[in-house]
């Protein structure tokens, strides 16, 4: 941590301040310039509150120099992490295609879609059993029954299943689930993250609607600090000032930024990002070209009757068409890089 | 719900669409104009997905006409709700002054601050026992021990206590807590909200960092739909493009907007909103003038050593000075309205 | 325009309101439902203030049904516009590669870069002569001299030149410039847009930092309403809550959205969007895959000594490498669509 | 400016870097720590591009230490500036009440409103002659004729007039105008700001819709750097993710922040901020309590027929009621501080 003191700071103030800092067990390096004094702090500064130091009247500015995330940091783990999702690998050149309906509705619905997406090239099946809805009056998911239907569809197709958890105390229901998803609204539900850190399940951690990349990595760190390093990051659109034509703004520059900062795989969800099936294909292709490690797409055989988020679901035909293009761009990218 | 169809919609398309709508048990009113056809839907439209309808190729635009929140809606409950917090009333002209440290640190710390804020005019005591921190390596609160210390300070001073819950399964620890706070990061932790709806405790529901006013009211609705109507709303600053000088942007226009939409009390937290003690007083006065029902302020006897958020805490002296001004403005406002 | 009246609106209120509306020369269609009355307005509603109508106590909601942009609207002009930039076509399958330094600095600098980018596949040359800088103390550009240097580089290489205008009264200096750029900060400088509408120069209209897509199209409309239909749109990143790792957030979903709404070409500027040369290539590839009609990239032979925005400039070698990949993805996309 | 170098930077790299920095005429202070090297730069660093330095592979972080604004900076001008608007003083305890219609429509309209607002306590008259409208098809103002009507109303009532400029080349028309307003959309129209810097007119500089406080002060600096120090700042709401109930979000914490950073007066416009007359009064009172130096409010005798922004205009009766309350809070605040 670096603190720059204002001109006119007295020797007495300086001594009091450095004494306080040394009380945290830190080494304090002082560099006096003509117009300012710079203080460098060496040691474990995580216990220091940078905002508090910045608010002191003698301090001009303060800045943390090191990243606050450790387990997720590529500096300490230069190679790409490869997450094993019950046999399907993600990251380090392995591409995830996670597809399925927003909500699990019935056995017929789910199995039908599962077969269709597998045929089109999907290697995992998604489907919501517990549904976080803005309104308490909206459909909240089939819950335990939904998970059972997912496991049936898995048996039928062999596709590992991905589904969202909303409360750590539902964990026993997720025993045979292959990948546990943390939704955008729970990205900073720290109690949930801590519990997931005690499991060894692959976790798909969605970015919060207005979470910074650093906060997102800190939430991954919550899971990893507990011992579970099987974390995949999923960008699903952020909230901006404009939501007239797309529900959110897909932040694709997060892909190269995350590739630099962390070794964890990055999956893109173009369905929630745009909220509109007509924009999903072009955003999927862009995600591939940006270097993403996977795609998560909503597919529904009858979007008009979907109980949830029908507007953003592709039909199986549209999905199959998208996958053909995705594969062409993936092959081209291999040549291009 | 109102849907406007595009020019050129055929009779057959119209019949198929209205047939599908009637399948939801709705009355369908059709009004054909020269250039467009307007469809009005009467009945329980909560099961309809407006985005899906808007995505149909024949639909120009679709719009919900009625508010999605019911229990919180002032239309159906014109009088201000008055929430009884163990004897301290909030709303309908009753003003809450909730003050105390960000985190409970020790008995001496908490009781000292509690006495000081009571003396200065506070009628409730706040203090964090469970702390949601962005980093897993930051201080996470004293937890159960923190709640015990709050209850001791309550016994000593008679002030009802307000403290944050992070997981519904901690509820047994909150039995003697007077007001349960839901933090900004948990505003859409729907499982938590549902459990709080089954209690009869007053709930202080903080606004999410980038939650719309409607989403915030829908979260209040989650609690109220469960049977607990004792909800107070707390604005604590929203996230914008500018965070150089203040941590968040205090949205004071939320006060008159909420006063129109809902009967629930509105409390303002100028400490988290600004993140800087030097701006707290002027924002507290502005909140009073805007018509808020209460203030929630961080006070710490030794901000320099506070384990959390010291930069935004007032000293007891600063708080006492603020309260004198708050009372002058409150009296003036009574005359002014 | 559709207005929905509240329950309990009296016949007298209704008559007064519809009388006022008819005063604007509009046809008024009234459709009374059990719970609400819907009013449809046919005719030229551009003179009506929708916000004002929405603020009337009897009005529940009001909504414009038709798009406010006309000349830019794909509905009335289904085919892609192809803009002729002194022989280089953009749009309708023709791809623009606009490259060069942020600022024109000297003849040697500019001509050197111009030759390098032409060799690598660029078909236009960019370079700033008038520079909009946040600070009055920053380098403001070589102005008239900069334009002369651009025209020299054009003569040398044959590349049409693109440069920014900041004041309509500089227009005489732009006589031989091939494409005039309007910068993000001037997107709503309506006086400037009107003057550009009187020319027949191709205009590259950058999106404002926090302008909605609709506002952007309305600014294009300002130019087109004056008679100049040679408008190209340039997305260059929008402002969000997170600017730690990228300067702005590149909104690539704007590409498919604009392709649906308008016939105008869409160019992407990954340099300003990310603010960092290391993220430019992956965002350029993503832009191509998303369906963009062109790329605008900053290239500098000596980024370390660039007078402006060196951090986001590619070296000619990096640019050449990027162009090879861009061409591979462009070819793949043709096959994929 | 402070730069922190990464661990592992070689002596050779360090020498090359410091050599380059010295080329800008700067003193370079090097402080080597165990884990990092800190470089302090003394001298005129305004020519350095901090982003470029931050992008160098050897640099961990870089930070400007001094504010980039000088003339507007309270550090160099501790006393409040008092701006003389043709006899009406603003700042340093002097309160501006600027009121009138959004657009000048006719002599009768303007003079009627002018008399009414003067009677209610307004000390300046506002009215738009040149109107920046999002759509080229909306009413663009009476232009020169509008300014004439303003000057007639000034003669009639004695109120100094405030009106917006959209192009520096209209300046001759503004010769008798008392205060020139720069609108939000032109806050970074640097050519306009430079021209205004050559006049000695008081300038009311509105904050851009998504401009940071620092950018706003830099725009003030553009005017002041030209020699015109008569600048007043006007906050009019910023753009956020939520615009359902208010058009913008009034950022009242800008008041105490600006009071700390600058000596310039701060005026609040609650009309444009909320976009709705029903929220104007409470926001006006909050602005007063926050410490603002003035209010700018839209008043129209017939909002239903206003040609522009009727939804946010107060009637003269509502304005008079608001002013009574404003005066009560102003008196209370004097006692409270």
C-alpha cells in the first residue's frame, strides 16, 4: 500500500501516523520529496482500511498496490485451470456448451430439449429448478422435483447437469448435480459462497448485475478460500443506463480482462445478457471470437408457452443453426491466434 | 396489460393470439384503429410474460398497466404505516434515529457508543454482528457474540437494537433483536426474504446497490406476502459511473417517489451512501428536508481504530452536533409543509 | 400514441382531455374496458409531450407506439445503406478498416504510420487534428496544420482520411477531408449536426459516452433530416459503474440491435472502448463476429512517445497481426451466416 | 505523479524509464523498497499520459497526486467566489432563485410568468430561446426572437435573465443577456467553453448527464483558463440504471463535495433532475438543506399547453408555495450551521 501525504504535514503527525501503522505489524518506508512525502507499507495490509487512511486530513491519496485476490490470481497460477464437470472439461482450450430451458417444467419438456441440444452439439444440460424471481407472485420453480427431472434427463442423455442453488440448506438436494450455478443476485450472498467452498462441486459463478470485475473475483475467492478451486465465471450482462432494446449489456471485454487476471474459465450467457432470442446468435459468435471458454444458452421447444423467459429462448432449430456457426468461428479462431 | 399489434396483422394471427391469451383465463378486449389494433387484457395477468409477448413478430409494444406490488402499494393502503420497533414508532410522523458502530467490536466499545448516541437523541442502536465483506480475508464480525453484546447494550440503555442477518438459518440468534436488517447485497436473496416474511419482526430492507425502486418494492412484497407487514425501507446510495469522491450516490428523490408509491416508512443512511464522514451531516439534513422518516448513521468513538468502515463514522461529538441541526430542520419542516 | 386512463375518470374529464388532444389535429379512438379506458391517437403526435400527458392525474400510463426516427429507420429503407467514402464503400458487405494515430503529430509520424497501416490492410487513415481533451492544459491538436498533414499522407498513400470536427465554423478546413468524424462528446451538439446535415460528406457519428441507442439514432436523424444521408455509426464504449480495467464498456450487442433498427453501417472502435492496447485484438475479432461493418483502430509507431492516448495504440506490427486474424474471422463469418 | 514498479524490474529498465521521464523536464525521485520501487515525479506532469505509463509492462500502478484543476480549486482560492449577475449576487451566503418557463413562447406568457415568479421571491428569470432537443422534429425555440422577449421581460420586472447558448457564433445575440447557460449536452463542447472564457459574462455551467465531478470542474477550468472566472455550477440530475419514476437522479452529495473542492457557487435544478413537478418541492428543500447556493426551477402558467417539458413545470401557485417553504428551511439552516 502506498500513501502520499499532503504538503505541510508536520514531523509529529508523521510520527503518530507511522506509529499507528507499525501497530499493524507493517514495515514502513518513508520517502520525502520536495513537495510530498510518500509512505510505502510492506507486509500484510489486508487488515488496513484504505478508505479510512484516505480520509485522514494529512493524507493526499492512498492506493493498494497488490491485488486482493490470491487463489484466483493468474500471477500465482499462470496456467489455465481446467474444470472437470463429471467428465466434460472446461478451460485451457476445452469449450463448454451448456444449453437447456430456463425452467424445468416437465419430464417430457426437459428430456425432449436435452436430446435436441445434445444432438446439436451441447455437452451439458441446464435447467432451473429453484428460480429467483423479482416478484413473489411469479412461478418459483419445481424445486426438488425439478432436480429429479434433471437427473432423469442426465440418465437419458449422459449430459452433466447445471442448475442454480438459492440457499445453502438445499445442498443435500444437489448431491448428484454436476455443476452448481450461483445466480447474479446471489453473487455476494457470502454465506452461500462459504458453504459452496466446503464442497468439491464445480461452481458456475454468475456476475452480479452491477458487480465490478474485482468484486466478482473476490466472490470466486470466497469459494476458493474454503478449499473448492473448481470455479467457472459466467458473464451474463451488466446493468447500464440503456435497457430499451437489450435487457442488459453483455460485457465481452470482461473475457480478455479475466484471461489476464485469473486462470479460471470464462463462460458467456448471451440469452440473459440480451433478453431477446434474435440477438443471441451474433453475441454467441462474438463471445467465441473474444476468447470465451464456453456458452450458456437458453433453448426451449415451445418458447411461446415457456413458464419463464420465453422471449430469450432459442428453439432447438435456432440453436442447431447457431452451433454450426459457433463451430466455424471456433475453428477459424484456432487458426487466427 | 395492453398490447399494440403491428399494422398488417392478419385476422388469423389475431385469432391465434387471442385464443392463446384466453387460455390464461383472461378477458380480451380488442380495439381496432385505422393503423393499429390495441388489445386490453383484464384478469390476473401475473402469469403472463410481458417480454415474451413483446418478442412476438406481430406485437409492436406491450405494457403492464397495474403495479406488480400489492401489499406495499399505497393505492390499497392510503395511510402511512407506522412500524412499532419494541416501543419506538417509525413512520406517520414518527422519526427513527438509528445510530451506532458499523461492527460490534467489544462490550466497552458498544456500550460507550450506545450511551453517547442515546444522549445525543438516538432512539435505536445499530451494530453489525454478521458482516458482509467483499473479501473473504476481511473481518467477518463477532457473529453470535456480537448479538449478545448488542443485547447487553440494549439492557444498559433501553435502546431497541438493529442488526443485519445474512442467512435465514441464523434466525434463532435474532430472537431478542428488535429490528432485523437486510443488507444491500441480500436485497434479492429471495429465500431469506421469504423466511423473514414468516416472522413478525420489523425488517429494515436496504436498497440494493443497483436495484430499481420497483425491484426494491417487490422485495418488500416478498416479506409482506408471507404475512409480515412490518417493513421499513432504507436508501443507502446507489452505484453510478462516478465514485471518486463519494462511495455511492445518495438517491434522495427516492423519498418523495416512495411516499407516493407506498405506505412504508423510508429511512436514509448517509454514512454508507457517502462513505465519508465529512459529507454525512449535510446529507442527513437534506434527507430530513426531503421528508425521510428516519436516519441511520454510523458512530464510532475511535474511527481511526474501527475494524470496519472507519472513514464514514462520525465521532460521538460530530453526531451530537449533527443531531442538533437535524432537530432544527425537522422543526422547520413541520412549519414549512 | 396510446394512453391508458385510471379507473374512476369521469365523463367530463374524458371529454376535456379528448377535446385538448383533438386540438392538435389528432384522431382520438376511445376503447372503454371494465377497469380502464384506452385512448389511441392517430396522426402526427410528434408535437405532443408524452411526459406531460403521463403526469396528468387521470392518466395511468402513456406510450409512443412508433419510432421517433424516420430517415434512419430500416422500416422505411429495408436495404443496407452503402456509404461511399471517396471510393471506399462501407456497409452492405463492404468492410471499413480505419486506422492511424490518435493525434497527428508530424509529417514523418503520420506518413510512416499511413504506409504501415495500408500495407497491413487498412483502407482509410484516421488522425486527430482537433482534439477534444478533458483538460484545457492538455495538447489540443495541430488543428489546420494537422489537416494539411493528413491530406499529404492521403496524397502519398491514396487512403481516404477521417478526422474529427469540433465546431461547424471549422468546416471550410474540411473541404478535402473524406470523412468527418463527430466525437462522443459532441454527439448531441445539435448545432454542429445541423450544419453537417447541409454538407454531403460522409459522417462518422460516434456514440456518446452514456447515450442510449435511440438518442444516437436521433442524432443521426439530425444530420439526415438536413439532407445528408451519408451517416455511419461508430460504437466506442459506454460508461458504466466499472472502469478499473477498461476505460469504457464496449457494447457489442449494439451491432445486432442497430442492424435491426437502421440501414446505416456500424463501425466499432475497440481502442477507445477498452483504452488498452492489450485488449484491442480480441475485441476487434468479437466485433467482426458480431457483424460490424468496420473497425476503427489506433496505431502508433511509437506509443511511448505518443502525445495522446498512447496506452491504447497498437504498434504497426501488432496491427498487422490483428488484421491477419480479422481477415480469417471475416472469411469464417461469411461461411457461418 | 507516483508510479510503482513491479518486482523484478531490472536496473536497465529503470534507467531507460527514468531517462524518458527526465526528457519531460521532471525531477525523478526513486525510493526502492524490499518488494517494490516507487517513483515520485516532481514538476509539470500535465504533459504525461498516466494511462500510457500504467500500460507499461514494468509498471504496477500509477497515480496523479495533484488535482488537474487549478483556477477552480479551493486550495488556491479558499474563500467562496461571489458571482455578480447584473447586481444579483450568488455564492458566499447569497442565494439565487432562478425561475421561469422551459421555453420562451410569447411576450404575454413570459412577462406573466416573470411577474409571478418575482412576486414569489425569484431574483432571476430563466427561459429557453435556443432549445437543445433530442429530436430534430421537436420545437427548437424562438431563437433571436426569444432573447428579445427575455430582454423585454427584464425591462418590465428588473430581473436579470438566464438563457442557454448552443453555439459560440450566437454570442452577439447574448450581449444584453445577464447569465449565459451551458446545457448538460454541451458541458464538453470545448470550443464553446473556450469562447465563453473570452467573455466576462457569468456562466451557469450545467453538469453533463454522465459527467464525473472532476470532468465538470475541468469544464469550468476551460472557461476560467480563458480569463472568465464568473462560473456557477448547476447540478441537474445524472443518468443511472433507473429512470422509471424520475427522469434523472439528483446527486445532492455533489453539493458538499463541490464545496470542499471548489470556491464556485453551486445551484440545483430540481425540475430537470426529477422531470416531474410533484417531486420538485421536496428536492428543492433538500437542496437548500444540503447547502446549495441557489435553485433553478421551471415555472409555467399553463403547463398543459407548454411547448416543452410541461410535466416538470410548477404553476406560479405551486412555486409560491415552494418558496415559502424554501425560506423557512433557509432560515433554519442558518441557525443549524
